C-alpha cells in the first residue's frame, strides 16, 4: 500500500475533490446511522402495498391482481407459453445441461454459481450462507451496518439472491407447460421474502444486486402470470418487494454513480424498469425520468466512442450491453424513446466484442474482472461464449444475425420473439481493431490474432497490466490473460492477479506499473502511446509498437 498523503493527492488529481467529498460523506452516513434512518429496517407488514400506490384503494388483493393481469405495460413476451417446439429441442439436444434438467436440479436443492459451479444448497436454500467459504452472514442487522468483506467473497452469498433461478424455471416451464416449475419459483420467492425483511441482511446491501433481483422478478412475474400458483397474494407480495427494492436503489443511487462503472448503469436501469412497468406506483414517473436521463448520460460517459467500456473488462462490457438491450427493447415495446447517440454507443460496444470474438468457441480474451456475471442467462451456452450477446446486438441494431443458428439464438427468442430467430444471417469478417480510446488493438492473420492493450486511463484501472499480449491461433488461446475472478479470497488469491507480473507484459524487478492504493484502486493512472501501427503493402506483415507513459492530470467528472 502507498502512503496516505500520496494516495490522497493522487485521488484528488484523478477523481476530483467532489468525488472525494462525496465518498467521505457517504461513509459518514453509513457509520452515523443516517442511512438507516432514511431506509429503516422493518417487516413486510409495516409497509403495505397501498403505501406505494397512487390509488391506495387499488391495493385490495383481487383488484390489484386483476389490474396487473389486464393493464400491465407490455413486456418482451405474453403470459401464455407456446407449445413445445422443435427449436427448443434443437437448442437442448447437444447441450451439456438444459433448462429442464437444471430446473429439476433446483428442485433437489442444487444451484449453479457463476454459471459454472454446481452447489448443493437445499430447497429452499439458506440465503445468508456462503457455500464457497462456509461463512454465515447475520440476517437481522441493517445492511448499512454490515461490512463488504467479512464473509470471504460476499458475492458467494449474493449470487443466488439475484433470483437468477427465474431464468432457468421460466424456460423450463415454457418448454414443458409443467406448472411444477412455476410452483418452485414461488416456493423460493416466498422463502427469500420471508428470510430477507426490508433493508435487513447483506442481500439488501448492494443496489446493483437489488436491481438484478428486481429484473429477474419482473421476468418471472410476466412469464408465470397465467399459472395457478401465481395467486393474487403473490402478485401483491412481488409488487411490494419490487417497490421496496426501487426505494432502496433510489436512496443510495449517488453511491453507484460515484463508482462510474457497471453499478451506475445497472441501478439507473433498475429505476427506469420499475417506473416503466409499474406506472401505478407513486414514484413511478420520477424513477422513469431519473433513470432515463442517467442512462442517456452514462452511455456517453462510460461507453467510449470506439466501443470500449470504462471498467476495462470484457465480461462487464457484456453485462452493460445486456442491461442496455433490456432497456432499449422495453422502451420500443412501450413507445419510449432513447437518443440515437445512446443507441450508437451501445451498438459500438457490441461491435467491439464481435471483433474480438473467436467464431469457433464464441470466446473473447479474458481481460479484466471476470467473475462469471451474466444478467440474462437465457441460453445453454457456456458463460464464456459471447455469441449470444453479439447475435442479439447485431440483430437489434442491424436487423440480421451475424452467426449461423445455434443455442446462442435463444436470447433472441426471449427478447425479440420467434421472428428474430428466423432473421437472415449475414456473415461479416472481423476487422483489424484499432480502438484508441478504449485501448484495444488487434493484429490479424487468416488463422489467428493478437490483442494488445494500449490506452490512457480516464476511469479507474482494474489491473496494472498495460501492454499485455493475448495470442490466439486456430481458436486456441495460446497466451492468455488471467482476469480476476474473486476480489476477497484467502491468500494467495486475494486480488493477486491484479499485479503486473501475472500478465503477459513487461515487469521490471517484479514491480507493478502503478502503485496499489486500495482493493480496487491503482495510482497514478498511466497514459500510453502507440508509436506505430501498420501493415505491409501485400498485407502479409502487420506491425504494432507502443509504450506506456507517465500519468497526466485528467478532467474530473461533474457528477458523483
């Protein structure tokens, strides 16, 4: 760690005095109990649904249920699942696991963590237990009183509380028409709600996690609306949870904005989603307008003109694109408009991923934070397969598919309907990438490519790893970046992979390119320069040369 005075001056230089003042104020609000006063710990009975509605009389159970069934705003799909189709069978035929198989495992208490690790948790599970470390978090304390790092890696607790099982049980129900899958969803939902009273426990601690949970709940509410197990009482209970979740996100939104990363986008999208899909809530209009304005602004601030993303992580770039596709598609269905500037930035972010993708496996270089996060796990593909997101992005912005048909088409079905999976396929070559703002450069041959990162940081660096080389040959990643999976693991894995010496770049005397100033912070921020980037007249030889430089003062963002 670097000296406190040095760290303070560099923080002021790179992040600005307003950011520093806000973070000090936020810490004070947590420690002093002011946040707890604003969002008090309560039980569900003390915050009835009527208190969230424009018309309290609408809160009567049957009346509200009838309103949601008859007048809810349009969603990606209707409530009646189609008969089993050959397309579902085709997607499932060669998959190592299918939604129906995973749904049956859920019934037995086996959950998938981070899209790849099967863990026996029980049915229903203990929502406050970290099975990866054995830690148990308290469930009866206000979230502001709980630390981020007291339970090994806290995402081991958060993972199943994202209600990601909805994205397994809904496809299983639509494939089979078997109501047991809807019943299982409501069993888990009812238990989560009972075991996580408003604002109590670690599962309320993160606004982004709260957002992902409410998105999954919306998905399930629309998909299971016609099921017998979707009772009026459960519809009211879910609406109450979604309203309280949006209240939680709104109350601490500035903290997410101060992070200037995927948290900002996700939480703005969460407020926008609730404001759009639940116009009966008192604060719906405010949440909708606030979320819309932030999503417009953040697209320009965090997605660079060349498609790079401020978090310097290809996995989190996919996450942000998924969030924006969720928003843009719902906006279209509900005749809401986002600017062409925002749409262009999202399209460019998808194009960058396409130009880094290996067609055979769907993988991209494992660059930056890579914890297996997927907002919408709606297919049978490995989580490292990026074809679902590039297929969706290409279809949405260009009207055709960029990959031949396969299980990566299932996202198209859920977001855009059956007609999308019949869209024409137009294959296009991957371009030599020269994304100077994001800092991504590729040298391509017929059978492989090399990726080099050479950029000047405008946002917090994730790793001290400028000028790494990632080498691919015939679909095999020969020289690869380790990424970072866990942010709070026992030694020797405690963020060690952030260090320069673990990347395919130059390390002098095992020193890092920057000084580590915190768990997620390096100082001072590097600038880099491309010295040469050219190809011979015959196209047979490509040459690239770059160098890191010294950190330079950056313009400070005007917002938190």
